[in-house]
């Protein structure tokens, strides 16, 4: 009986430490659970039913989540970007191809740019994770991470801010 009380006490202490004082540990764990790449979360039929795509103008596209982890980074550090989207195509198994750009801005100017000339938005619910390296020379301050897609009948531009901390 004493062992279970010790075990519970240890779990409580660990939980309190994670919630209260170890935000960086929490972000590190969360970031490590997001390896780069794309994965299908829900098949097109499930998304079709959830969004009643038969009554939507197609291709139907929606961003469900767009986030950065952690929100504070040191120069030269890594952060994780997660984008979750749904798409119902015009025709079964159809994709929407287009140009995908990402930018990191500081004081309004882009300091990092990446372009994928042909990127496919696929049917269903997709989780897209990326690890983004911040330049080692990044100055402390507020930055923006932007992602933009231009395709046939699907366009979007999203922006999130994060902070670069001084070393």
C-alpha cells in the first residue's frame, strides 16, 4: 500500500512540474512528437460526410489548424509548424496542384523563403508537419511565419507570430 502512495505522489509531482515550471520541456516533447511529413488523418468519405461536401462548392477546402511549437525560440533553434486541412475534390481522388511558399519575416522583411513549385492538396483530412530552422544570426524580437498556396480554385495565406529570445 505504501508503494502506491509513493507512486501517486511521484506522478503528482511530475504533473505539477510539467504544468507549472517546465514549459520548455513540454514544448520539446510536443515538438518531438511531430516528425516532418504528411499523414492522412481521415479518409475523403469521412470528410465528405462531416462537411456535407455534396452541398459545397468544390473543391471544398478548409484549414482546421495552423500552429507553431514552441512560440518562443532562440536564434538558430528549431520550431515545428503543423497545418491540418480538409479537402473535398471536384472529382473522386482529385487533387489541387499549386505553388506553396513559406517565409519567415522580421521587421516586415523576409529573411527566409522556401518555394515548392508543385504541391498537391489532397482529398480527406491531412496533417502536415514541418521542422523549421531559424537562422543562427536571427535578432531577438517578434517574427512572422507565413505559408501561402496558389492553385487552381484553392488559394490561402496564413500567418503566425513567434518570438526569438536573446541568448
